[in-house]
RNA sequence: GGCGCCAUAGCCAAGUGGUAAGGCGUGGGACUGCAAAUCCUUGAUCCCCGGUUCAAAUCCGGGUGGCGCCUCCA
C-alpha cells in the first residue's frame, strides 16, 4: 500500500523493515481529561490503518503510550503540570486521575470501534529506558547538563528540521505571548531530556536518576516506549499534525542520535477536526466528548462514519449539520443492508464480480487510505447485480476494515421489525386504525398514528398491511 | 514573519492530462386518504488570473481565501 510520508512529502509504497511485519507506533493521550472527538478522529484513522494493514496480510505490532507524566499546560515559566492541574481540579491524586482518564479513553475508543493497540504502555513505567537513552546521548555528546537539566544539543545534527525546509535562523522561537526562552539552552531549539530543576515546584511525580531526582522531558517518552517495545526499527509512526513539530522532530533527533541509524521510515500525520471557527482543542474550550455525543442522541459509530467519509489529510469541519448528514447516510445504509436476505456467503456465480468490487475497495484503501472512496464501494456492492448473500459477504469483509458494525446494526434493525407480534396493545390499535381508515375516519386514524409516535412507535403502511417498530 | 496542509454543487466528497464517481439534503414523480418508509428522477462555467498542450479540476507561474505549527494541544 501507499501512504503519504510527511518526511518526504510524497506518497510512498510501504516496505517494512522486516517483510510482512509492520511495527506501528501511535502517540497516545495525555490522561488528564476526557479525549474530545477531535482527538478521537486521529485514533479512528489510525485504527483504520491498522485494520487495513492486517486485512491485506501484514502482521501488525502496534504500541501506544499513555502520557501520565505531566506536560506543561501553558508555557515554560508560568506553566503548571497538566496531570497535577487535573488532580487539583478534582481533588484526586495524580495516579487516580491518570487511571480514571485512561479507562475513560479506552471506553470511548471502544464505543467508536477503535481497537486497543497490542501494547499500551504508561510513560511512568519506562523511566529506566529514558535514563538509558539519555545516558547514551550524553556519552555520544548529543546532550549536555546545564542548570540542573539535561538538554539535547540540536547543533550536533546535520538536519534538525526534518519535516520542513527551514533554516534555524528563520525560526522565531517563543513567538507566542508569554513564552520565555530558557537561558540554559545552548541553542534555541534545544529541548529538555530530563528535568531536575523543575520550574513548577509542585511536579508531583519524580524519580531518581544519574542527574538527580526529577522527571523526563515530554519527547523522550515516545522514543523510549517505542524503542522498548518495537526495537531499533520502526515502520510507521502516527500522530496528529500538531505534533509534527516539535514533538516528532525531537523524537527523531533523539532516537536516531542514540541509535546511530535511521529509525522510523514512515510518518503519518492526521489533520485536525475543526469547528466552524477553527481547531477543536482543549485550550479553545470548544470541545465535545463521546459521552456528550451520546447524550445528544448520536450513535458514536455515526461519528466514525463521518470521519471515514473524509480523508485523514484533510481538515474536517465539525458541525451538527455535517454530523446529521452522516447520521442520515449511515442509517440509510444500514436500512438497505437490513433488507438484504440470507447469510453472508460468497456465491460461486458472484465470484468474478465480487473480486472486482473487493479489488476496488482495497485499491482505494491502498491509495493513501482513501476511506472516502472506499466507502463508496459499499454502495457499489449494494447496486451490483449479485446475490444478496454475496453482497452481505462483501459488506462484511469491508467492515473488517471500516468497523462500522454494518451487519450487526442491520441485524438489530431486522429484529426490531420482528418484535411487532409481541405487543398486543399496539396490534389492537393498528386494527382500530385499520377500521377507522376503512370508514374513512382519517382524523381518528391519524390520531392513533400520532399517539403511537408520541410513544416512540412508528407505523409503516405497506401493501401487505401495517407494521410498526420502535423509533 | 517563517514553514506546512488545503480550496470540486446547499453539505460530505472521488477524481493527478481527454472532457466532472458516490453519499446526504433539496425539487419533481410513483405509492398513500394524507404522511412516514421505499423506489424513480433532479443539480457544477471544478477559488481567481495568466501560461504549457490538440486537450487541464488535473501540469507550471502569480494571486486570493481557509486551517495548522513555530517549544501545552491529536
């Protein structure tokens, strides 16, 4: 398959370091708050990538970190540890907060059919690995100790800005208001590997190290966890675009300096979910969680459908109008599938057509994860002149990658329709309405229909008679 | 200011040189007493201006606009 690689800014054919096996790393959540649906968009797209790689025959080993060590919440000097902030807000310990939001993250993920990665690792459980890497970097002279902290020396690199064509001199450091340069740094782009001299006095979690009691810098976490579980050669590293710089840039700097060779081949960056005003982010305050979506009556999988209809490298604008659009499409699609008869089974005479349809689907996914195009394969299947069972078979196959619970939902829909015989009260009313209609008493007939609707029961008049189902 | 991504119908979008897939919505029709559901049907000078070419949404140049990053964010 081909994937757009942020390093080369081109679509590249995926060729893993070890044939047949993809080692994949995902930047996980910082567990100080609920993930919002913008965060989750990234995980949905990464999940689809993983599923597709497996679908086309790769073994995938996927690792995700859980950031349970604090990061600064605003800037270097006035900032407060995020985890601590969460803890203060809720009057719980940092570890309690971390556990609570980690659980919440995976619960939300599950609702969105995001498969839990093979290995999920807490940042706080890998301190030894970070220390080993930092130690190695100091020995190789890529890092220095200054003012109580260990810094990575970016001047030792041939090319630091791997994702952009920029000269260090062109880059304004600390352009944002309130960001103050750290006088300990030899170069403006140097970054901290290990803090002992905390600028925030109340950093809650600290560990012993050769450089004193302290805690790791943000970037070392992902390098360490990836190295620990995936070894020296990583195939695909995923994350949101906003982490491209500095986080991913710094990961590469550290990891490759430490290892002495190229580390990760492909970098996949998922673009943001925007509101009509801009990025949905924790700092802008405008964010929506999965629970809130459910409270508003949305099926989380309709949100997944919404994301898959777009492309991961495109800004997607969230609005209720757009979500409702996706909800309609999703429900209609399920309705059509529910009307197919039989069990998923590929019929011999459908094989040729099925192969073509399957090929189209895989081609779309192979083409830089073109989920929008792949989704249209679902409609192609429904329209194709093949046996219903073959359609169900194909839909089921596609859904292994899309994970929209298509057949499951369709089955639920069918069962809903079958519950009608079990409610004599409703049956009686339908009969009464039938009589009213016969007598052309439209007022009474409509009243019965409206009353039932108020109870969440929808009547359907068909040539064979009236059926009903719950809304 | 520097760097990057993007720009196709009301909305979500596919399409990388040969004359605009698909989906949702809307309008019309069939069915219905009326609705709902379902089925049929309906829509685009591809952000602008130049250029290359027999031929450009697609390539090149120049604009405009939106979004992001520049040490908190996926």
